[in-house]
C-alpha cells in the first residue's frame, strides 16, 4: 500500500492558493483513479481509496492546517505500518520553482516549508519522496507567507493547469516505475526565475493567516 499526501490548508479562503497546490494534484489523481468516490474523514485528513496499476493507494489531504501536517501523515504511517522511504509520497508547493514546474526528489530539506518540517518531526527524518510543484518566486519586498497564501493569477492559469497534469503524471511514474526513473523523466533544468522588483508588479488576492496561528517563513498555514 502507498500513501500519497497533498499538502494544503482547509477552508474556502485557501482554495486554489499557491500553498494548496498539493491539493490540486490530489484532486486530479482522484479524478483519474477514484472517480465518483466519496472522501472519508480519517487520520485528521480527508482521504480517498484508489488503485494504481493494481496497488492500493490512499490519497490524503490533511485538514489540520499546514503546520500540523505531520499529525495526519504520522497517524496513517503508523496505522498501516508503512515505511516512509518506500511507501510515502508528498506533494508540496515550492517557491524555488517557476509556476507549474515539477521536480521529483527521493528526500530533501524543508526549504522553510512548515508542512514538510512538521512531517519530518512526526517521522523522525526527511527520508521520504516528494513531488515539488512550482508556485513562483516571492516578489521582492513581499512577505513569503502572503505570497504562498495568495491565489494564482489569471495569466498563470495555463501554467498551473499543465503543472497539475504533469505532477499527477509524476506521481503515477513514482508509483509504477520508482522514484529514480520518475526523477529522470520529470526533472528538467530550468533557469532561475527572477523575483519581481516590487509586489505591485504581480497583483494577487492575498489571504492572511489566522492570527491565532504562529507564523514562520511560510506562515503558520504554510
């Protein structure tokens, strides 16, 4: 059995924000592999049972807010007695990649991402595969938390759509071919994306994190 986790924040105000890119990919995987299935509330998350090439896969959206993602992942890993390095795959947004670009990694650091940091804490390490989804560089003079909690712009819509499809393809490749072959197939060198000189150069609908949550470099929900 495999566990595929898309990181994001619950609630209407966070729908289709950059930080919920992982949820967009989970939705695409559910459309492909669990059509018509009803999500169940399990492990502090919304989950769907699916199958990839005959193997059981649990699709998961943690509903604990981003900075507590490890709670949901840890519960499922322990319940099913899974090995993170072999059985877990995490879908995560990444400000280091241009919008819609995809990278497959067998393991890695958090890059200041609260969701990954909490999963590392819950699992006792970072040795688990992840598919990184580019959400664009943070504009200069703009807070990173505000950026990742903002919605994609209209002009980014095509890149996001293609990125979701590519990320779902990458997940399928990881599960059927293995992470190494998937990385060889999907990891392409891209030029570093220059950050806008001023946030006004990229107009976004920004969502503020809950004042009751503790912020860090990506915001508490980040």
